[in-house]
C-alpha cells in the first residue's frame, strides 16, 4: 500500500550523511518488519508441519526475493498518497521521514519482543499522519481544519481505516464458514476420502493461488518485453482453465498411483504466494523512504525515475529481498511471533500463554448457552452427522501423545491460505486498502473456532489471547501516532543534535529489547525443558527425579515467601515485583506439569496408576501452594505499589521472626525430601503445629492492637491476610512431602 507521495529532490539539496543514515534505518526496518510479518506466510506451513522447517523457509525466501521485484510499481505510485509531501520543504519532509522511520522501528521491535503480530502498513500510515500533523503544528502554531485537509487526504485516511475494520470482521467470518464447510466435507479422516475429492479441491486451490500470483505479475512495469504479460492478460481465463485441468490430472495421478500428499503442494505453493505478496506490497513501507534519498543522489535536477535511477533500483530491490530472506532464517523474534499465532489456533489444549479475562469468560459463557439452545432445535441426525465429522483420528491422537507437535492438519492450513488469498484479491479488485496481517490472523482464528480447537478447556484462554492481540493493534496505532508526533516536534526544535540523540537512544532501546528477549527466551527454554523432564513417560524416571523436582518447588516457594515478607518489612517494591514474577512462574510450571503428566499417564503401564495418583496429588498441593503465595504476594505488592503506610515496629519484629521460622521449616522440608528421611515426618508435623500456634498468637496480638487503635486499617488487613496465607503455605508444603512419601512407598 502506497502511503506517501514521492517528490523530486535536487542532488545539492540533500546531505549525503542523512541518506546513508536513512539507508541504515531502512535495513533495520526491513529486519524488524519481516520478523513480525513473516507470521502471515509461515503460519500455515509451520502449524501443519507439512514439510521440514528448512524447506518451508526456502520456499518462502524464494517468494520474498521474487516479490521484492514485484514491488517496483508500488515504488512508482506518485501523487496518490495519504500525505501531500510536495507541499513541504526539504527540511520539513526530512523531519517527517526520520520521525516515521525511527518510530516504526521502535514500535515493531517492541511487538516482536513480546511476540505480538501487528500490521506494519497500518503502523506506517498512522506514524505518517502523526509526524505530518506535528510539522503542521510547528509551522503554523495553530492547527486549522483547512490546513489538515490541505496536507492530509482525510478521505483516503478514513477509507484505509474503514477497510481495516471491515477486513477484521470479514476475515474472521469467512475463515469460520470456509473451515466448517471444509471439515464437513473432509472430516479429520481426510486421508481415507475418495481419491477424487482431494485432487479436485487441490486443483481448485492451485488455480486460485496461481491467479493471485498472476494478478501481481500483470502489474510489472519495469520489464521491457511485456509480450508474455500481454498474453496472460488477454487469455487469462483460458490459462486458468488449463492450470485447473492440468493440476487436477497431476494430483489425480499422484493420489491414486503414488499416494502423494496433494495438500502438501498446496500449502507450500500458498506459502510462496503469500511471501511474494508481502514483499510486493509491503517492501515499500520499509525502503520507500530511503529510496527517496538514494534517488536524489542519483539525479541532478531531474525526476527520480530517469535511466540512472532505474538502473540501480532493481539492485536495491533484489538486495532488500535477500535481507528479508536471510532474516526469516536467523530471526528468533520471527519464531516468537509465529508461535503466538500457532498457540492460539492449535487443535489440542495444553499450556496456555494468555490468562482468562472477565470479558473472555463472559463471552464464552454466553456463546456456549446460545450454542446449546440452537443445538436443541436441530434434528438429531444432523447433529450426530456433524459430530461424526469432527471425530479426531487415532493418528492425530498418537501424534499428540508422542510429542510430534502438529498444531492443526493440512486441511485447515489449506483453508487458511486459500481464504486469505481470496480476501486479499478481493481487496485489490475493490481498491480497498487492507492489512495482510489482520486478514491472515483473523482468518486463522476463524478457522480455529470452526475446527472446534477452542474447547471448553481452552476457549477462555484463546479468546483472551485474541482480544489481547486486537487491543494491542489499537495501542500500537495510538503509540505510533503519539511517538511520531513527539519525535517530529523534537527534531524540529532540536535539529541535527536532537536527531543524533534520538538515534542513539533508539539503538540503546534495540539493545535493551534484544537483551530482554534473549533473557525471556532462555527462561522459556528452561521452563520447557523442566516441563519435558517432569512429564517423562517412565515411572521409574519419575521415581528417580520426582523428589528432586519437589525439592526445587519447595526451595522456590521458600524464596518467594522470603522476598514477599522481607519486601514488606523493608518497603522494597523491587523485591515484591520479583516475588510476584516468581510466584506466577511457579504457578504456571505446576499447572503445565500436571496437565502434561495427565496426558502421558495413558502411555504408562498399569503399575503406574497408584504412583501416578500420588505424584499428581503432590502437584496439586504445589498448585495450592503457589496459589497461596500468589495471593500473599499480590496483596502486599498492591499495598506497597499504592504507597500505603508500612508496618509499625511491633509488626515488623513479629514478621521478621515468623519469616525466619517459616524459612527454617522450608529448609527442613527440603532435607527430608532430598534424603528421603520420611521417618522424621512426625517431627515435621509437630513443627507445623508449633508454627500454626505461633501464628495464632501473633494474630491475637494484632487484634489487640486494632482494638487500641495502634495500627491503621489497611496495613492491619494485609497483616491478617499474611498470617492466614502463611498457615496455608506451611500446610500445603507439608502435604507435598507427604504425597512424595506416598509416591515412593507405592512402588
């Protein structure tokens, strides 16, 4: 989508250093942009595991390189943009361009760091409007309506926003309907379908995708010999019929004679097509601005599209395509963004990244009630038939249980690609600006819902995730506008010095975000490794390592409790935030470990029933322990974060002593588990009773202080809550040890 006019510059009017700087920013923008947008063309192939990762990336990279040359005509769209840049001076325009580039890099990099797919095109549009408005304010002092209408094409802006809004609803509904129809036709057991249906649907999908590619090719203006393009344009219908017939024959032979996987070729072809489309449409967003400066260096009081400029432009586009291709191979943030979408759409439940919200719970409840009411009025044979089409095959269950992570099958991957392609084509025909990211994401979510991937076990988490992504798009737009506006004003008033400082700060932010991302990835990898170890299918392995895992849980709980109580005593917000983070991680680890152990128990021998029961009971107590710790930490954190009054001297002394006693109790628990000294369990029970009695004594003292008005109400409530949760914490910790004892004795 072209969003700016390209105006003419004189070689003498532009600083060589600024052009080099724009080029470097363009390269950075390319890298962060494709790291986010790669989810559009990698999602379906990665999710269905239709081929190896390297094969998929090579197919996509070829599409990116070819598509980068297809973007030639997008670069040449002049005087049709959102902002009338020809009305600005060179200095004004330079300020706008730098503000847009820097803001875009920062915004998209933040999204990549947190694995949030967003629209780079939409971000650029909003940034351009914000930066332009800032320059208008700086020039005129007061923003008048006629000034805005003169510099910014408001009608075009509203058309873009309306197109984006329509595409969000249309893509979701289209994906839902198409996937429901596909599942009714093919079911999950599509490999045993009649040998005619798959080749037919495959040839139809191939024709649609090929037409999508041809429509792109018909806009190539930089090729001198256009005979073949003219032929395609004239005989397009005949060409499409030939492709349909040829592909149908090939797929029919492959399916019936060689047991070939038709859907594999469709998904790979669709991946190629969407990668080509991304490069053709969105490349201008990243390198359009640097090209203005480069073209200015190549021309001297001439238009930017003379012979010299055209000679180097294909080289620039090809180089950009190579950078895009290299990035998808090496970018870990690209994988993080893809994983977010895959987790939201995967067929089976398990670990969920997003926590449920009130709105997601309410929405699931109302939709479930509506679905039940509708189902009651449908004929029984119809509901039974639909249920039969959604039966998961034995092979899929086997793949799920053996750890071969296939997020969804090739039928859904094909629907994702074909429906996205059709919608993008429809937008092109109608001249409606659409966001490829929004379309692909919402189609994928619609197909997930239609495929019953959002079950009662996972729906609240998945919907919460989708709502989080949708709200992030709104926030990205707001931050993009505000960021570009502020940066433009800063550069306007601060000049080159301000620009240099901003770029240095941008570099520092990129470094910090990269460091934070590596830290989070390392933590996630460690977490995944722990979960994998905790859910091994060998009961003997659990026997050997189970005590070590429970010991780690207890040590972590002890640390969290110490950080929380000590943070309250010392009024230390950083300690409390660390405790809050650790308590959430402990809760997540226990929950995921229990879910995965449940799934793997079916593969264990019959002798595992009793020890498995005891081990799961231990994990239940870990969940209860982490829940109590989380409640305790969050209440203290909220109190301190609100800057409320802290503990008085008596309360601090009592909590200090209690903290030492509880920490000592945890240490004793750890030694009992480590050395399997369960003959000391009676001593542990005695110590637990003593601690409980001491807590009751402290609680009575606190009530006396309340009656004598020695303490404030808010801190008193927190204090009482700490004492109550501490009782639960030591009880659950003791029960963990008892469960492990029973687990050991059950062999």
